[in-house]
C-alpha cells in the first residue's frame, strides 16, 4: 500500500512469527535491553511466498522465518530484511518482495512527549496505553450507571518493579444491583472483547475504544444498543499487553512493531531479535504444540512454561471470575452444554479471518463445532472474512487465549483477524489512522453487535442464518 506498510522487528537470526508518543516509563527504559544494533533504522521487507501444501507453513516456522498473519490463496507472507530472500530460496521457495520500508530499531528510546490523557496519541492518532486507561476512567465517570473499571492484575514489568502497568478491564451494562460483580453466577450473560495481546496490532485496540463509546453514547438512542445494554454485560480489555504497547508507542510516527510482552528474563536478543513472550502462545492449553517456538528471540516464543506470564495468569483469573467452568470433560471432543452462556472474542490483525477452536490442531473438532462454525460463518458473512479453524484457512497455532477459554470454561470463543479484505489500502499492522473510522469500524460494529447478541445462548446457533 502507498505510505505506511506492514512491518515488524524481523530476525536475521532465529526469529519466528505467525504473526501520543508514550514510551516506556523511565524506570522501564532504564532496564530495557539495548540490542547491539539498536540505534538507527533498518530495512524491513515483506515477501510473498508461494506454497504448495500445509507442510510449507511448518517448514517456514521451523526454519526461523517471521511468518505473519496473512494469506492470499496458497501464498504466505514473511517479514525479514534484504538477506531473507536468499534464505527462503535455499529452502526451495520463490519469494517476491512486495513491501519495503525503513523502521526504527526495537527499544530505541525516544523523547518523552506523553500527555497522559485521552488525547495522548502517536502515529497519526493511535492511542497510547495512558490514553486507553484515561478513556476507561472517563467513561466510568461520565456513565456511572453504565460502566465500571476493574484492575485485574499487573504486567510483567510491574511485577518485577521496573515500571510497567496495571491490567485494566471495563464492564459496560445498564447497571442493576449485582451487575459487573466478579462472580461467575451472573444474572446477565456476558460478552468479552479483548485486544492488543499482540502489541503491534494497532487496529484492534482502536476497535475496542469505539465499541466502548458506542455502547455508552448510543444507549437510549439506538434500540439495538439499548436492548443489548439492558440485557447483557459487555466486558472489554482494550490493552491486554500494555508493556508491549508502550514499546510500540515509543516509535512515535514509526511504531516499533513489538509483538510480545517485555519479559527479558531469557536475556537479550542480538540483531533485530525481539525480547518477550508471545502471550498468545503461552496459555495453558495445548501449550507447546504447533505454531510455537522454544527460541526466546522468536516472535512466537511460548515462554519457559505454560501460563508463565503474569498478563496471562491475571487474564485467566479474570475469566474464571466471570464465567463458570461448564465444559466438564477434558477430552478435545467433549462439548460444553448447549445451555452454556457467554461469548468471547480476541481481536488480532490483519488476516481478514474469523477463527475458532481448536486453533491448535485443525484435524480435531470441538464438541461444539457445529455451533462455532455457524457463529463464525455469520461473523464472516458480516465482515466479508473467511471463517474456520486456524489450520484450515491460515495455519495451526497453539497456546492461544480463545482455545484456553473454550477448553477450561466451555466459553464460545473466537479470534477475529481484522484486515483489509477489500483492497482499500488499509492493510498491515499500522494502517493510516483514517482507516479506523472510514473502513474498519463500519465493518466491525455490526459484527460485534451480532456476537454480543448471541451471548445468551451461543451454542443454540445451528445455522449461519440464525
């Protein structure tokens, strides 16, 4: 696309992936590792890589290439540098460079310009962590009868006393006694939306921002929103990985494309390697399976153990306080009961897909496969996206949040990969900010509204026309 393009911290060494200005706090920056080549810029290239079978994705991952969350037909996409093409050719692939940009090196400190309020933005309008948290507090103050902010944990840096952030959620509903309590025995069904677990996927946080505003500002004006707020609790975690987003935002108009959290316990990463743990490969279900890496500098590093990261354990603790564990069987094909309530969506970018469990292994279907396919199909119809298990339409990825919520709780769970499926020039992790209101939100608003309306009885959805 002209102007801004999809880019990342690519590894010339072993870096693997499946896929305002508010820098880290001074304390965090003091401890952030400085890479040998951290100053200046680097050339980042996105390659289109034709493949022939499902094994090719596994081959690319195993070889240490940064395989991003995008597919067109049988073509996959790899991020790297100008030398990456030779490595791909040595493996027998025929790459074509489709995007080339200059990007700042990861963790390069920038001058602090943070305002700390809702108007604190970077890269043309994207909101910092400070802005998102100020927004939550503002909404709760302006709508005390509809909103409640909950602090549910601490980030990795804050756990270590190195700056970092609290982890925050907001509950939105027309309040009645007992609403928004941290109790799985809720009177109302609950719809949960989370975003920016992969910090560099900026559109996802902006979608959550707009969802929060729509629910509160349109109450009493839009009959569908009013009915939803009267009947359902909407929970939103707009920034699931705040340490990572702080790293992203420190690049200002050239965001540092940090995917993972800020956990540097495994040491520094040379070249353009990226510290941290991929929080969406760290969840304690099917941990260590397909689509993960044990290399700490990999973009899909699964961590030293299942649920090793405080961002994940805190999030899972919140889920357990909001939803009962209704899926009592432990086998992959044991279903949740048809009477189960609740729904969860994790937002990612930018594959233009709707994914559902099992994302770890597409050859195994859940016991609620028919209903999940029906719901996913309808969300795909609304957005214009493909739907299916990850390995059916993209590639298998283990240790993800939506597999965890389905596995441990029986919660109807999805990933929506927000992308440009219409050739509007809004592709990539950091599209022009104008794409948020002109393109993405008109696509996502009806999808989220539909999903939230299904929270009362998601497994009773048996056809795509339901």
